[in-house]
C-alpha cells in the first residue's frame, strides 16, 4: 500500500478519506479534511509533558508502608501498563500512521504514537527512581508472568491483522476494512475501558495507603489526561465519521449492522477480560475499595459509555452500569484541570495543560 517515503509525482485527488484515500506522505494543513482532527491535535499539543517532570522521592520513602499484597498488585499492574503502552506505541507508529491517508489525521496519530512512547518510558523511569536496579525484575514480569504475557499478546493481534492484510497484501476490500474497524475498536476499548481500570487500581491503593505512591499517581493523572481527552475521543470521532460519511467507503459495514454487533461483542469481551484481570490481581488476598463487585459496575458503566459515543446501543443493563460514588471519585481525581487537592496530595502541582474544556467525545 505504501509505495514510497514521499511521492511528489502527482497531487493526490482523494484527500478527505481517513483510510484508503490518496496520500503521498506530504503532510500539510492548508487542506484539512476534518476540523475535529485539527482540534484534537491542538489539544494534544496543549497537553505536552515530559517524563522527568515528576518527583518520585516520596514513593521511594513510603513504599515500605504498603503491605505485600498491594505491592504485588501494583508491580503487576505497572508492568502490564508499561509493556502495553510499548505495544500501542509500535502499533500506532508501524500500522495506524502508515495506513492513514488524511494529512491532518496522520499528524494526530503521530502525536498519539509519541505520547504513548512517553507513557511507556515514564512507567519504567518511575520504577527506576523508586527501586533502582530492582526495577528490572518488575518490568520483566511482561516476560516471566504467563498471565500478563497472554494479556499483552491478545491486544496486539488486531494490529498484526491490519499490517498483513492492508500493508503487506495491499488490499482495500471489505476484509481489509473490517480489519481496520476491528483494530480501531480494540484500541478504543483498550484505552477507554482497560486503561481506566488499571488507573483505578493504582489510585485506589494510593487512597488506601495514605498517599504512599503519590508520584506514580500524579504520573497516571497525566497519562489518563492524554488517553481520555485525546486518544479515546480520536477513536470515537474517527469511527463516527466512517459511519456517517459515505465517501469514506465504510458506510455499508455500519448499515448492515456488522459494526454494531462487532462493537458490542468487543465491549462484552473487554469486560470479561477485566473480570479475569481483577481476579488474578486479587488471587493472593483482598484489597479495600477493589473487588469484583466494584469493578463490575465500573467496567459496565465505561463499556456502555464508550458504546454510546460511537452510536451503538448498550450491551449491559443500565441498572448494573449506573454512575456510582466510585466512578464520581475516579472522574474527579483524574481531572488535572481542578485546582483542589485530592487524596492528601497537598504538594501536588495543578497541571493545566492547554486549558481543556471538554474531551470532544462524539464531536462529529
């Protein structure tokens, strides 16, 4: 599909298609296919932060105050997040960006790939600051823990399918388009359901243990801000454009009902996967504020919300997916635009990145 690094032999004729259009890899913003992509890119630039902004000295001092079971939970959770963000970085960089044929969307996806790289780097940087050379054992759980390894490998399969069908075989048929949509859905539910679940685990331990991992918790606020104000809305807006705009070439897959059924299937599978993850993290003992019952509501709420934002009906009973105090706490705590301190973080900086007012969910 990608024939050259930069093709200037002929000006592309179809430049408004996000995928399967004409694009000589000449990135320019004088002809913007979708204003929402520019808005998201601008907000992404406003979010910019760097790995070494945060101090983890307090975490290093207070780590001994945490009991063994939550320590193990934190270690497994962070190892998973670090490796998964590495996979997402490579997935965006080697698959999503190359198949994107709109200049402004290519710019946005390149920024997202860069942000994911910072996320992955920051996890390992934090662990190195706290544990020194002992951080290696935690990060190596991605190799040595079979459950974590399987969880990671499952998430990258859709990237591989698109690489094979669209990039290597150069196909633009319905199988190729279904592969792209599957990949977009997997990324969307990973970033919009699984990642919030992992953020909650760490933030809850920080709450239970009197702000013992405040540096990591602050780091996750920055990561969550990128994910939930840029990455997730990027996914919903792209899929909504593909649904509504017949010129994109995907509309028949929505009108046939295939996409909606696939979205509901992946939403259900995502929640089931997170049940298994919760059970795995708690297999050696309990943790206040974190159990299957709490996560059942948390996961179903966010799964239904993500479906709503891509115009798909609920897959879970609304009575089981209502907004609870736990979700209110999660949403309030992750909001880095708030000036009030949370969870005894008296020394926390109020990060106001780009003065974001909303997350552009479903802006299309």
